C-alpha cells in the first residue's frame, strides 16, 4: 500500500462514484457532472442501488456489478455506510477511495468511532483513502475533476494540497482569474490515511510537478512529514501556509525555555529544517504560487525597479528595506545603457524612474537593459495610470520583451478598471501581477528565501578536531534520581552533574548543608564566590531572593547562607530545601564579557525535543531574543541557530566586546543536542545564564525537569539521528581491519579524497558517466542523508593510520513505501578485491531486512564483471534490462537469513 496504489488513485483509468444520484443538487451528481463535462477519458460508473440513469450513464447497484475493474471509488454516502463500502472496494480490487462524506471526528466521539472502523477496513482491504470530509481532487492535465468543485483549473506544473475544502474553492477561483495552472489540486480533509507526507513523496517523484503548495491546519505524523519534505524540497520548492499562529497553544511551563518555545515557533523551526518556505497569509501563498508557476528562481536578492512614478518606486525600496536590502546598485555600464534609451531627466539611479510620460517602447527598452545587466537578479515593473500612459499597450510591450527572460520579472499595474486589461495581458504572458509594489517585493523575497534555504540545506558542516565523547551511564544515573521524585526536578548540582557527563561547560558547583560546610567550600574554591538556594520547588531563584553574588570572605559566606534560607522560607514556606550551593564568581576582570546567554531544551508532545538559544539573564522571557532548532545538530546547524538571534552580532564582536569562541558555542549546542537525543526523559532543561569567559561559554546556573517517556530514543525525535548502533569493527575476508559506520554530513571531504583515488573506469561503473569531480550538490546528496530512508555505510581504514580515510561506501535507498530499495557500492581502486564491497553491502542488506524492506535491486553495467560476481556471490539474481545492455541485480530479502555478524548465511 504505497505509491503504486496512490498512482492508480490519482491516474485512474476507471472511476466509480458511489452514492451517485439523479438529483442534480446532490454531491454525487455534482461529481458525475464534473467527470463527464470535464472530458475524463476513462470509464465512469455511477453506483446507485436504485440503478437509475445518472448524468446520462447507466447506474449499477454495487461495485461488483461494474463491467470492468475500478481504480478509484469516490464515496458520497452517509458516514455510517462508508466502512462497508471500503470493504467492498477491497474485495473488488479498487486501489483507493476518495471519501467526500462528512460526519467523522469533527462531530465528536461517534464520528471518531466511525473513522476508526473505516481505517480498520481500509487497512485490511489494502485500500488507500483520501479524506473523509474533503472536496476531492483535480488533475487538469488528465481532464480529471474528481471533486464537487464548480470549475476545472488550467493545466500547469504547480501542485496544491489543502486541508480546507473551502480554501480550495477560493484558490481555484483566483487561479482562473490570474491564469495560474495546476498539475494537481487535492483536498485531503481529515487525513484518515493519505496525508501531506504521502502526497509530497508522490508529487516529488512526478516530473510534471515543479512546485508544491500546502495549506495546513495541523500536520500529523511529523517525523514522516519531515522525512518527505526534506527529501523533496531539495529538488522542488514546497511552500506552506500553516494556520493557528495564536499563542493560545503555548502551555504554562516551569522554565524560561518552556515559556519561550511556543507551538507556532516550533513549526517555524521544523519548516526551516525541512527546507520548506512558510508564508503568513492566503494572499502571500497565492502571490508566491503565481511567481513559482510563472517565473524562474532568482540567483540573488538584487532587484531592479522600473517605475513611471517616484512614489511607488520609493514604496518598493522601503519594502526591500524591511528585509535589510536596497535596490540593486547599477554599474556605470548599465547607467550608460539606460542613458541611451531614456530622457535626460530620468532618475539615474535604482529605482529607475522613467517618468510619467513613459511610452510602451520606453518601458520595453528600460526592461531590456535591466534584464541584460549582470548586477540584476530580478526586475519589478511598476505602472501607475496617468494621462499619457497606455497600460494595455505597455503590458503588451513588456510581455513581448519578457518572452526571453533570463531572470524573474514581476509587474505591479496599480489601479482598477484602467489597468485591468493590462493585467490580463501580463498574466497570459506568464508575468505575475500584484496590486501593490509591497506585494510584489514580498513574493520576490519569498522566492529568494527559498534559494537561500536550498543553499543552507546543502552546506557541508565542518568537523571538530576530535570526536566528541559522552558518558551515557553517568548521565543515566543522575536522571534516575529525578525520575524517582514526584516532581521530577533535579537540583542545580544534579543538573550540572548531568551536563558534565555530556561535556557541557559548567562552573564547578558544590552543595553545602550548613554554614561551616559553605565556608570550607568557598575557601577551597577561592573568593569571590556565589551562593544559591538549592531546592527543586524554587525554580526561579532570583525571584525568591535565593542568589547572593560576589561573596568576598568567610563572614559574608555565613551571612549569605542565612539570608538565602530565610528568604526561601518566606517565598515558599513548604519548599523542599536541600541546602545552598557554592560556586566561583565569574567576573569581567577574569575575562567575562558581561554577555548573558540562555541555552536550553524542551520536550514537546508533537515535535519531541527542541533546542533554544538566545539572550539570557532575568530578562530572557521579556526580550524574547531567541531561536529554535530541532535535534540532531551539526556545526552548520548550530551556527545557523545562533545567527538567527540579535545577540549573535554581539557574539561576533561589538565595540569593546571581544568576539566569542564560536567553535566552543557550536560544540555546546551539539553536546546538548546529543543529550536530549539520548534521553527522551528530559522534559525541560535550562542553562541560564551562560556567561562568556575569554570567549568560551560557561553555564553558571542550570535546571532540569525529567518525566518518564513512553517513546524510546531515538523515536522521540522527528528527524532521524545518526544511528551509532550500526558502528562496528570488522575484518574483511582478506584480513583487512576496518571500522564500519554510517556516513555523516562531515564526511564530504573524505568522500572527495576517496573519489580522487578512483580510476576513470571505476567512476564510469559507479556513476554511468565520466564525471571529473563531485559537485557540491552531489556531496550534499551523498552525505546528508535521511537515516530513516537511506542506509549508507562507509569502511574506514582501521590499520592504525593517523588520518581518517574512507576505503569504500555502500548504500541502500528505499522507496517511500519502505518495501523496495536500490543499492550502490563504491570501493577505492587501491582496496578493490579485498572484501570491502561485500562486507559493506552485506551489512546494508542486513539493516534493510531489519527495517522490513523486501526487495533490493540495482543496475550494473555489463562490463562491471566484479560487481556482477559479487552480486551472484551474495545471492542476487542477474537479468538483462529490456532494450539495454545493462544488467539488473535483484535479491528477495524475505528468503535471506543473516548470522549475528550481519553476514549472509549460505546454504
């Protein structure tokens, strides 16, 4: 039940409308009318127990009586009858059903029970379901309107998926007005089965689709969604309008991190990580859709603005300034070219004011100069209707000039009736039109932001000089103390012990149980020191007066100890007090910069753990200078998390403040990411403040809240982390010691080194073409993998060499349905014939079988005799690819057994 069933649903040869009625106002009749009038070329069968004629077609009383097999059933019957219809679909071989019927979970408990029954029948019958409570779907290119929407949009290459049927009809009407075409127009309703992730996977594999638009009210199965979106957004834009941005969803939390990480901000973090572009309004979604459908992607943010009025040009420049940009500076060459075609009193700057008497020819000449300029990435043309202006003729000139556009061209024909025909001309020519310059700028910047996101997705992270190590057992022992308490709160001392186990930089903190003990601890540490209340019931110590800074001598220690306990008893008389903690005071004279950061994490019910970074101290919640990210993190992602805050400018060095040690901050974030990856029991974690001393971060206060988790690690994450469980030391059949592990994003330089030892023949055998270098796109695709979808193992030289060296790589890439996968193997020429390829591929196949993959296949050139021999040795069948000299190797893993070492057992 994967993409094949979905493909049969969305590309059916025969359709049955269950619940078709002769009443023209019924939903079933509307669907029948749309199918027939839309010109669907396949067979359409009305299913109506009364067997009367429906829309000119003979009706049948059930699916079994239809004269030929049915690919798609469209169900428009009362919700109580749907489960039995789905059962009948399974019995007659129907691939999928679109359930238009309402009355499911949106009506309460009875509706939820009905949906559960439908889902059970669909799973048993292996029938995919779109809906219920949906509008249906439309594929204009196939003349297929399987919905009760009133109109069919134009064919195009833009796919639209909406959770709201009402929004579908609104977008449909606007698309007809603006001349926007769609490849697919899908209303998915309650997503009982087919969801956003399924359709993203399907549309990502459809060459006819260039961009995907989503309207989402909620996103189920977030890990599945992130997996699909991260895979597809690398090859085509995904734009989402996610409703529900109010703070009502933010729950009360016991830490700064919990209070600062609301639900909508988590969606922002998830979309950024997936490379998905988020827009804020329906207008922005439609504006972006129009630009995606009609224009090429901008190479950069440099925009030329051509206008016949100064005011709108200034408005456009101001809109750019909101994004921290200015209109593109024009070179002397471009200025001279404009001088040659414009009146002497034109603005001689960008915006290019071609004056109120601008003729259509003047617009065209100015546009030609700008699009041919190397310093321009896009052009916005603004027209205001004036006495000397012909908006329609100007539009025709621009449309003719833009036919050979090398960069995006946008138009803002401002006004109403006078410019309406001009807008129509531009829309027909594929030039998106906007009512105001600000709208056009927003659409252009959204498209540019997508290009930036793509670049960041492919960024290769740097490696640390040494691998990071963690003491998982020590951390587990500390966590158990908190889990044994009803409130689950660790003390500051315990919190710092937990963090120390994972290498997080914390100030030394000791717990004093009485005054004399505090004096001894302070004396051993050296003055000045800080004393703090240690109580799991007092979270915000400053509010309770539970912190005394800059304690200089033993007498002050005693006084501070007593004062802290007195204040704590007044603040919360029933608080459980463990004592007073003592720690060194970090001072400016000792290299502290005065910059306070907050670094933390929280466990969200839907998103799993989330990392927070920002301006810290007691004003953290008020200033709200923070950024969120989802684990796992690498150095690039950690750095980007910091870049998204205002305090980052200070960390780079500001006035008399020295720059921070960015590598140390990146390491802190990565270590924290690993901690919350390994322990789903961590509900909230705060390091606030984190103070910089000689540029390096130190957590001077910490708190951790823990609760039992029903989900084991790493399944609590919505992004699959590095699977360390697949690491192993091994010896090949030729006694070569190797370390086998999954590939990492940081392996890109090592992969380049491996490529450079390949002979031209080896390169041709692996890539089927004589490539000279691995491009950045290829390196990102090969190293930044989704560990849920792809198995990629490398063999590292373990013979004792000082420098890490890759000897070979093998990978198995599964289809989205997880049942079939493709394999590939690459071994460096110096190490071929030493058993590395067999070792890696066998381990990949072992993991594939564990994951439920049934069939693994690969294409091998006929001349690649070594690979063909290896395939036969491992049990692959070999056959010739039809109409080709290539060979296809296939293995059925259901018939293969492995030993404990992951090697194939041969009979």
